[in-house]
């Protein structure tokens, strides 16, 4: 699992994950995402290059979102159509973390 972090205008942090967010992938991004979530208030997690999402990956995303929310910030997920979006919706994640299928809308949601 590769992770690319970009600092964008307006204090937005864009985190792009690439690969499989399975057990090994989740373990490799857990600590770096926790550090970002602990320090940032506007975070977009880009899952457009993730082709598999396991329950441990969902836990990592949820833990990060809760950390950002505790500070009054916002974490959203950008995920286009596909299996990963279906897994997130089946797990009921859209009620816990805002999901966007459009990158521009996701960025606007955290910048507001």
C-alpha cells in the first residue's frame, strides 16, 4: 500500500492511497494516517486507486475520521464507482464519514 500526502491550498491535506487496503495495507498506513488525523483539520482520503478494502481498512479510516472530528475538523473520502464504494456503502460508512464520487466536491466539503 502506497500513500501520497499533498498539502493543498486552504489547509487541506489530500491523502492518496494506492493498492489494496487489506490487512497488510491497513497496517502499513495506520500509523501515518493517525499522525495526519492528529495534526490536521481538513483531510480528503482519495481511494480512487484502491482496488480492495477489508474490514481492517475500514477501521483505519473510521479511527482517523473520529480523530479529525474530535478537533472540530472534517475528514471525507473520495471514492469513485466500483467495489470499494460498494463495500463502504454496505458497511454503512456514509452515515459516519462523508463519501464523495467527485474529487472537486470532496475538496470543497473540507475547505468549507
